[in-house]
């Protein structure tokens, strides 16, 4: 009886590993490594902006970009203190993105309401998310439920 159980558990583990591998492959296939040059059209809040991305020669698309790894205070919050901090975060992002060339990479879709999720860097400034985190204008975010900032 034990060899039968062992064979069943091995088969189950093998099937789970195969499914995990296929899921990871599908996720990579739906991601654009980049970097892709982007011209900032407007900044929406402290973690989102609209960009015109140069996707290939002569082709540009306009898309909302959500910065990976951070969550900014909400501009539409009912809390006045959170709105104030949200405006500061938006102004800081505007300043960072105005420094020079903007590049987006590791671009993926997902649950972001028509926006793409991407790593964002400026030249010569570097990684935008880490700079916003260092300035304590946003919090680290890995998905899931967001936490209220002030109220």
C-alpha cells in the first residue's frame, strides 16, 4: 500500500511543479523586458503617469504606467491629510520624471485598470521607485490590499 501512496504523492508533486513552470513561462511571455523609452504626457498621482512609449521605430502608444513596487497616497481620499500627502507625492514624481529621459522596463499588464505595471528609471537619476521610497512619499507595495496612509 505504501508504494502506491508514494507514487501518488510523487505524481501529484510532479504535476504541481509542471503547472508552476507553465504559469511562470506564461507570465514571462506576457512581459516586455525593455527598456522602452517613454515621454511623460502627464502625472496622475505619486505612483502613476501617462506616457507615450516608443515601442518600435515609428510607432508610439499612449499608456498609463503604474510604477512597480510602490503605493502612493490617494488623491481622491476622503481624508484631507492623505490628500495633502498625495499632492506632495505627485509633485515629487513630476520632478523626478522631468529630470531627463524616462525608461520603462519589465512591463506587464494585470489588475491595474488598463494601465501597465513597470519599473521606471530616469537618466541620469536612476530607479524612480527607490527614490520615492527614500523620500518617504510612498510605501513599498507588492500587491494585495493597500494600507491607508494617514487617516
